[in-house]
C-alpha cells in the first residue's frame, strides 16, 4: 500500500526536543486529575479540511495537491483519501475522525448514485476502522455547497429542496450509525437570510426545527444513541445565520423541545465571529448542560472572517480546557476543524499543523489542571458572591423574599457600600503565574 507520509509514528519527546515530528507537550499516557491526557483530549481529524481542502480561496486556485495520486472525483480518489487519512491518524495517535457525506465521495448527478458511492466508501472505511481501532466521532451532511441550498436546507423556500435535504440527512445518519459515530451535527451554514425584505423568519425557523425533529425520530429508530449537535455560527456564508451563538442555539432548542436530544458543538472561530470569547460560548453551553463537543481552531482578529487556523494561542486553549474540566469533561471530542495556511501546501505541513494543534491543547490542559489545583481563581469567584450565602442574600437565593421586603430592607440600610473589587488584574497575574511560573 502507498505510504503518503514518510515518517515514523510521532512520539512525545518533551519541550526540549528539536524534532519537528515529535510532540513537545502532548504525552498521551500522562495522568492528570485521575485521567490520561488522551482521555481528556479525544482528538479528531476533520475529513474536509485535511483530506479535501487544497487551499482555494475566492481570489486564487488550489496550492496543495489533495489528489493523493488518484484522479479526483473518482472512487479511487475517495479510497486514496481514506488511506492517507488513516495513515496520518495512526502516525499522530489520533483516535477519531469527523466527516460530511460529500467529503467522502464526489456528489453524482443522481442521489441514488451518490448513495451507492457512499455505501461503497463507507464499507471501505469500516474495514480500515476495524484494522486500526480508529473511531468516528460524528457525521453530518453538506447542505451548503450545492447551489440548490442557496437559501439553506431547512430554511429553504423550496419544498423540493427541503425534501432533498431530508434525504441527505437520512443517508448521513445511516452512515453515522454504520460507522459507530458518537454524534451527529447540524451546521446551518446557509440557514439564515440576506435581507428580511424577502424572508419569513418564523416560517423558516419552524421548518428547520421540523427537519431536526424528523432527524431525531429517524435516528432513534435506526439505533442512533448518541447526541445530536448544533454548531453555532453568526454569519458567513449567510449575512445572518439563525444559530448565531451558543445562547441563541440553546434558546432555539428549548423553544422547539429539542433540548433533550441536542447539545452544542462549539467552535472557537465561530464564537469570536459572534463577538464572544471561545471561553464564553463554552461556559454558556456548560451551564445549560449542553456542552457536547468542540471544534478546535482559532481565527485571526485582523481578518475578521472564518479562517479556521490550527490553534496556537495557549491562553485560549488553557481557558477552553479550564471550562471543560469544570464541566466534568465533554461527551464528544476535540475536532480539528482547521486547515493549513494557503502557502503551507506540503504533506509535511499537514503533520506540522496537527502537532502544533495537539501540543497547544496539551499545554492548555496542563495549565488548566494547574489552575484547578491552585484554586485561587475558583476561591476568589466563590468569595465574590459570598453576600448571598447568609442573611438577606440567602433569603433572595432561596426565593423567600418579595419585592416589598427588599424595598423595606433597602430603606433601613441606606446607601449600600460598593461591592468588593473584582480584582481583574490580580486574577490575570495569577493566570500568568500559574501558566508560566
């Protein structure tokens, strides 16, 4: 069989190593807070960026050759991508992958032929999973590239397109169950609008929820026991997308009674596009019991669009893993929905990118564990709200007061003292000390 990556299995060599093909911080068997590092960090490869994206953008053609020695858009190419992907995952020690249906094969002119191709390639992938032990984290359907989805899938203005979308979801769920996927994702890349002048927003939201409800019903019927996910994103490709951020997506799920089956797949770059930090959307998801899975990447604030870069900002990975540890972990995984930069076009660059991302999250985990064990930040937050632990504060929290009671208390009190200082600068100094001390 062809070898696509001419290296040995990537090993942990420690921070002093100068080997470009070694982990400096990701030590999979290291025990942290009672679990192996690889259990805290269930990494996954994104099929689309890693095996399909050649670096094409709106101004220029592809720079990277992702043919893997086969004629593109053929079944030979589909199998070559699978061979390359599994070789890479084995050499990096990555135990999961994620896919869209049309990452796996080229779409045919007829959906029956597309489904036949998907059956063939999924049989091939299933055999590779059996021999390598690599697993499927989640699957999804690509309902944004084809021009039929110009107005979205669930939000489309065409009943025929809605039916086609339903057929794609059905098949993608079949594939996810066949491959043992732990989750199924709805990323509503086109579920949104450009102008309200031509949009019935309530009708579109009702239809999106209807499609998701039918997916849940079908998925449970065929034995899918995992979580369904919504992946929030505010814009791009549509000007306004309905799954704007974590809070919006959670409100939508609760409004339509989908919250029992759905959690969120939170992406770092999408959170920042919504004007939040990555940590914010993770916290919102966790406090609502809906932190399911994570797309691990980062954006570029100077560009302002979805750049899907491999994560290198250790502050971000630290605060991400701090939220994950405080939430008790995630039911999904950490999927590298990330692509190499357009000038980084070689297969070696693909490996360097994953080593960077895995090491960045390992550093984040190491730091987050130290923050938890240090305890000063958690203790400060607890103390900051201590006035609600006794006296009138405890009565408020216990819902034993009425507005009139609090008004009378305030009259007797007079002018209240200022709240205790928030000590932001002190806490940021503690964070630096824990991370770098």
